[in-house]
């Protein structure tokens, strides 16, 4: 299900969180955000609080950062 929580985005900065943050997000939830920046610029992501549950092959928790246009991806999931 939808595990996305609070989202506040402006042209200069923003905050994203999982559902129920700072509490535990619901079991079997998935969340995906699409972020874009104007051509010739970049995004700077800063993680303030992240807690991923360890599991084999990221079966329970994962984080993936991807640029589909460039064909690059970092992380698992």
C-alpha cells in the first residue's frame, strides 16, 4: 500500500517522510517520489533520519535513487 507520508516541496527545498513518521510505517507499504530539477542543474539530497530494516536481498526495506533518463540507479529495491 501507500507508505508515503508528509511531503512539502518548494522550488528551493523540501521534506519527504514515510507514513506515520516518526513512528513505524505500515507493513507491506511502498512509497515512490519523483523529483526533477531544471536542465543544467542538480539535486542535493540530505538524509536527516533513515532507518532501514536489515534483510536478505532487501526483502523488507530498501532505498533506491535512480535517474531513468541517464539509466543510473543507486541502492537496492
